[in-house]
């Protein structure tokens, strides 16, 4: 969900650090500016090894740079209904939901996760967008009887991802994590640290997110990472994993010029939920008229040709977009990517061209995801 590294560079003096910064450095991580933070992009073993660990075993990501907003008060659910496009009313306490904060034009301010507790709602947003998202949410408070708290700096977050995630966590907690369904969460201790444990993920694999107090994050990390346990993983592997899974990255694949319908995320838009959420009128109009472009996955037709972010995308000689995300990923083992094409050209099997360093290279439209999801849908 965060922006590309190249789009979030700020001065070193302005960079924030997660509570695990010194641990990352001690493990030989390559640290880079990302979303206003100094973050590990990879450790000594490299991106491919970290990617493979998540696909075949288990990896742990420090994603404490993400933002968290708490909404409490009698109007909390109704308020979040107005601020986001999915249906918070469909959630029971203990459930999570993928959603979005939108502009009046129906385009993305940000994508987000919503967690519904008995006494509060929590919104999880992208690190690079925290200030803008917070301003947007606060501006919509108006007369709502709610209390808003930006708890981003107080919250630590680890993502435990891979087919062995459940086996790693189960001995460390009395919480019955095997019984947590997909997009649900439970509260309890992990390695003696009070957490809430959710089962969502951004890799296409089974896995969990552990939210805790920032001061407890180091204890959790040491319980999970090390020989015979989980591989530490950086943002490089997180990006290749999410691309293979077909998950959008804010700042690349979705932004304030793109609507959920164009991005293939119409399922998070509940036009008839009974709340006048920001962007509703624009999206009703777009639904009526139909979209003019669609997000598609592609593979390069020529071996050893890689299309990267920003390369021009052409249909019949006319530029229609740029490559939003593109690289060679370890599991797909080929050059893949994501872009937007006119609806008539967006069918699977269609061909278009990408300008790769001054040469037009053919690419084929393929279905998303590139690698099948193995998230655990039932328990």
C-alpha cells in the first residue's frame, strides 16, 4: 500500500525511524527512505531469498511505518461510513475490511484497512499519506460525536507471512490463531506482549499482523525472527510479493487520478449502503456511464526485456498510460507488470507495446493475480 521508494525521498534529517531501526542495521539491512521513514529494503540474503522464504516458509516484515487512526464515541461507525466507501455496517466486532478514502471525484486519497472493535474503529493507512489522510478525516468530523486519535507513533506492527506463519505463532500465544478466519482479528498476548492479531496480508500467502505498543515491538521481533524461525524481510520482497499477488500499491497502481472501478476494486464500493460517503455521486455517475480504462496485468513477450515503473505504454502507436508497477519477480520468474489500458484493449490475451529504453517491446495482457493466492479463506 505505501508509495514507491523513488517517490517518497526526503532529507535524512526529516526521516523517522521505527522502534526496530537499530536491529535492522545490526542485521546488515540496506536502509532507504520510504514514506518518510528510514526502512530496510533488504537484508544480507537479498530480495529473492526473502521473497522465497515467504512463499515457501515464513517471513517477518517490520511495517510499523504504517499509520493508525482510532475513532471512538457514539457516532464512530456512522462517521467511518461517511469517510470510507466500503460498508462498515456489515462488520461485526472482530472483523476487518479493505476499503478506501476517496476524493469528491471518486478517486483515491488512500486505500486502507478498517478494524471494528466493540468500543472503537481503527483505520490503517499508508505511511506516506498519514498527514494528508489525517487532515482529510478530521475535516469530515463536522458535528459527529466522535473522538479521533492519530496513534501511528504509538503503534508497532509486524507482518508474519507465509505457509508456516500459523505454526510459528501458535506456540507463542494462548490465542487460538488457527481459528481466526481471513479478515478477522483477536486480542491476546504473543510472546508475553499484548497484541491484536489479524489475518489479512499483502503477499498472497497466509499470514498475520501483530499490532502492539511500539515499546513492545522488539520483544515480539526477537520471539519471531532467527534461525529455525522466520526470515527478516524488507520492503523489496514485500513489493515483489504484492505484485505477484496483484495487490495495488498506492502511488503506483492507484492514486488520486484513479477510481476503484477503474482499478478493478469495485467490490469495495457500496453505493447503496445508506451513507453519503465522499465520492458517492461521482462513482454513481461512473457506474452508469462505464469506465473508459481498466487496470490490467501484463507479461513481456520477449525474453530478458523488463518494463519498469514509468515506461510509456502504447496501443496502436498512441501512448495510453505508463507502467505502474513492473519488474522480474522470483516466483513468476518472468518480467511482469501492471498498467491501465482502454477498455477495448484490456481483454486477456490482447497485445500492446511498452517503450523500453527507446525501443517498443510487445507485452501481453494476462489475468491477475500472477501467482495464485494461498490466503486461508476458511478455518
